[in-house]
C-alpha cells in the first residue's frame, strides 16, 4: 500500500493566535512540558503546588460532616479518606513529574486511550469548577459579612477577580504562592491558638459533639461511610497537584533525594495539610455552634471570626483579620482551580472539535460555570454534591492507579512509559475506560439506594475497589492490545532536549512531543496532530505504519 499523499490543505502552514503562541500564557496546556521551559527548582515547583492547598473548603467540609454526622464519624471518615487519597496519589505524582505531563495526558496513556480520556477531562473539569464554586462561596460569605455586599454581587467579585491572576499561568502563580505562603501559614495557626489558650476545654467539648447526627458523638458505620464519601471527593485534587508537578526538573543522580521529597510532599502530601485543616474545621464548627447555630457553624468566615475574638477585644478588628485571611486563602486556591480547569477544557475541546483557541478562552468558560453554580447556591448542598461526585472521581483515579501500579509495575501488560500522543494511541482502551464506566455506574446505583443502605453509605469504596480490580482483569482479557496503536519510532527517555521542526506549524519541539506523520510526510508535534481533522488516523493503518518504518 502506497502512503497517502497530503491533501492541498495540509500544505498550508498551521497558525495559532497570539495566546497560543505565547508559552508564558499558554503554559503548554496540551503538551509535554519541555526541558527548556522547566526552569524552576524542585522547591519552587513544590511550593507552588502546595500554595494552592490554602483553601478553606477543607474547613467547610470538616465542619459540615461534623455538624451532620457527629464527632466520631467525621474524624474517622477524615482519617480513612486521608490514607486512601495519599496512597492513590503516589503513583500519579511520580509519573506526572517523571514524564512532565498533566493529568489529562497521563490518563490517556494509563489505560483510557486518546478519546477515552475525553470523559475524564470532563470529570476533572467538573472537579475544578465545583470546587471553584465552593471556594468562591466561602469568599463571598466573607465579603457579605464584612462589606454587606449582597451575596449575588459577592459571588461575582469572588469569581471574576481570579481571572487576571491566572492569565500568566505558572510564571505568575509560583510567585503568588511564594509571596503569600508565610502570611497564610501564620494566620491559619492563629485561630486554633486563640481558642485553646482562652478555652482549653474546647477539645473535650469537640470530642463530645454530636451535631445533628442520629448517633450523637458516637460511631455509626453507615454515617461513617456517608461522611467518608464526602471527603473522598477530594481524591481528584491530585490532578491539580500534577498540573504543577509536570514542571519538575529532570530526575537525576545528583537531585534524586530533593526530587523525591518534593514530589511526595507536593503530590500526595497535600492531603496531610488537608487533613489537618478538615480536623480544624470540625473543631471550630463544634466550638462556634452554641454562638451561631447549626445553620451557620459550617461557614469558615464565622469560624475564624469568632476564634480571633478570643485574642482581639475589638470585634471589628477581629472580623477584618478574619476576612483578610479568608480572601487570601480563597485566592490562593481558586487561581489553581481556574488554572487546572483551563487545562482540562483545552484537552476536552481540542479532541472533540480539533481546534484550540488557547487556554485563556477556556479559563473564562470554567469561571463562568463556577459562577453559575455559586449563584444557584451550591454551598447549601455541599454534602450531597460532593457525595455524588466522589463516586465518579474515585472510579477514575482508581482505574488510573491500578494501571500504573498493577498493569505497568506488577503485570507488565501496560507499556512501561506513558504514551500520550494521538498518533500512537487507540481512541478507546477498555482497560481504564471500561473499568471506570462500570465502577461509576454500579456505585452511583448504590449511592441512590439500589443495593440497600450499607452499599449506599459505602458507594465510593465500592467504586474504588471495582475500578482497581477491573482494570487488570480487562487488561488480561484483552492481552493489552489496546494500549499502543503503532510503535513510536522516535521514543526517547523523558527529559531529552533534542528538537525537531513540526512539518505543519514550523516550530521546534523536543523529541518527546514529536511523532512521524505519514499524512504530512514528516515530523508533527502533538498539538498539531491533535488538531488535524483531515487525516482520519491514516498513520494507524497497517500500510501507513509500514511506510513509516521504511522511512525512518
């Protein structure tokens, strides 16, 4: 079979708008992060990744599940969820930092296929705008309490004010997180010191707090399961950590220890600080309930305000400090939510429509959806929204982790490297895609009570176990045949700096971002390959593959 000649349109040089052509703005949204761009140290990347963990939704989650399910159920749910989230985060953080790719590209090569991961891009984008809306609601509550702004206006300020901070991506975000981190840490510790110095008995009162729980402060397996489901929705946070970790410097002998510490602390290690904040939110919610009632005790601004009043006699000054702390915290996290959302939407739409107007365009979309949720009052349904979402998020992460750990590491069925380029992937791989769909469907049915109250309470755990078991089972049944559609003749170890010119856009890219294209008769970058609609995947047909081998 003779290689197909390019059509007349393929001879035109592909051009991008100024946003896409500017790497400081675009941040390699759909690509491998090249060595030439990764100029930050391990400490700088880890600091930027951990800076986003300043969010107060942890306070709100810890407080809300304590108010609803009581002390014992909430605390055990937080601790068990922490262990699950940490363990699942380790392989994802490693592969993202090692191969310098974000969560979307990682998912493609971890058992989902090129189009199969489109669904997970949507799931991930949903995580970013759901949490943006929750974090924005927390900020709006502070603006409402301090300035008297109507909530609808406070939502608008809390959402739109984030956009200009995210336009310049990693270049600006590393500076923002570094500048604000010391102040934020000091202000986060202060409320707890204030309460414990003034009222040492608050810890005992917390341990005996029952809230609205039918079991009071005592343990109930069903209530524990429901509370854990809410906390497990945070499992997708590892994706936002990966969006920073892809900029890690290459792993080498001289930086091995620093590299591993940075990856573990900034990757799965985020959940350690997250757990401390959830427990803190649980404690403060119990502490302020007698003063504000169950209806408002889950609002972080009220938690911090009343805590500060233990040290500051002037109520206006205490509220001022509390508002500043809440706004600072929410800015630090919502720049990350907005940034990661822009990456996910870029990946999602580029695969569906073969077009890429730039990451900044999707930044506006992500913030717009989050604003709509805020105006709809999503904060009032926090436990229900997160409990439902966790079923799908856990299935996705469970399938990815199973492929990375079991299929790659233990069974050797999945390729040892991460292949993310369209030119070398099947559109759908049943290993990850199939296991996630099955696990999600079963756990959602369980969530709505189809299998009884026990399965309903533990539906996210059902989702995790099913996804983790099904991924290697499907890989064995399919003999791993749907991972690689054609061999990559230019495959190299991650971190190489050799470059090639893309035959369609003319820019130079490192070898890890390049494939041979029979349709265009030359090397093509991964983005131009994604955006090519006329080729109909000719490179994956047998004849074209033979031509490729002969041409190398």
